[in-house]
């Protein structure tokens, strides 16, 4: 029986509970992730979700997926956008063109197809065992945090003091050690500009998130000394890439004659 025809979702409990990428995501994003896996379980192409032409309502791909998922989830579009952004940034889900996928589900489906074909031909045990071993090896590699270089060219305290937002120090130090020497050098070089662009620390990312997402590679968007009092929906989506918490600082308001809401800075 094909995986998509099974009445249950194959969930590797230990992998789910110890997945370092998923642990970095919020509770809301985790709930959205479970719902997405259920939808992927029933997809024609197992483990993936395609954006059809009718689903492309905006120029923003994440928003299009969120609008599609909103029909099947007890979450509003804004919350799904934030959750999807987290899941993609952390590598829990992968995005290829108009396709959203979960690598483990796709690999499990490939094994299922090989197993079915082996059964039809009288049992090709060697072929199935090899496919299963490759899938398990790939999954293990995804869950192992490989430290490429144990020599630390830039001490962690340099980053910690310069970033100047004291949260999750143990987690940050572990992530700093996991970076390559080149990444640590690039991070320290770009960090002053990011810190200067976020003088208000509440708008500065959690340092663990900054390291995990390699945010020093992102464009720095400066809002200036004061935050804008009014933003469009598209502007909010753009700012979410660097500051997912921006939604908490603004209230959505609907103006007559406009299809999309605008966002006003909370007083």
C-alpha cells in the first residue's frame, strides 16, 4: 500500500523530539509543521506540496503557501507566514521553486516504492536494504552537529560582548563553536553594522537565532532612530525576514476601499 493511502502518518518519535532544527522553532511553528506534514501525507506527490497557478495570488511565495494552508488550519494567515518563515529558515522544510517538501517523507516514499517493486519481482532484498540504509544514514547526518574545525580563531566572548543582548549564552557558545573559522570571521566583521541598525535591543534578534540563521549574510534594513508609525502589509512581510517579532509591535487596521490591511505602531 502506498504511504499516502495509509490511515496514519509514519512519525519517527525520537527523531521528532531530538531534531535540533525543529527545537529552534516556536511552539506555534511546531504546530503548523505537524499540520503541514498531515497535508503532505495526502498529497499526490508524497511529502511535497505544489503551488498551482490558482494559488499564486501574490508575488510573495511564502504568503501564497500561507493562503493555501489557511483553508486547512486553525491559524490565521499572518501566524502561518511567521511559522513557515521559521521552518524554512531552520531547514525543517525545504523550498524548491513552487514546491514545499519534507526530505524525510520524500525519502520514505522512495523506499516504499522500491519495496513494492521488490515484492512484485519476488523480493529484491538487497536493493531495499541498500535504500533503507542510505535513508537512515542521511537522516543521522542531518541530526548530527558536525564541528568542522575545533580551533576557535575568534573567541566567543568577542561575539557575546559585541552583540550585547545577553540571552541563551550556553546555546550561543555551542553554535559559535560549530561555525567554521571563515564564518566566525565574517560574522564579527558584519556584526557592528547590525548592532548599530538595532539600537533598541527589543528589535535585535535573539543571539542564538542570529547565529543559527547566519544572519550576517542578510541585508541590513535600517528603520532609523524611530520606528515608522504606519506600514503596508508587504512592508511588514519584508521586515519579518530579519525580525519575526515585528508583528507584535503593530496593530492591523482596515481602511475603507483597500483590500489589504495596514499596520499601525502600538502606542
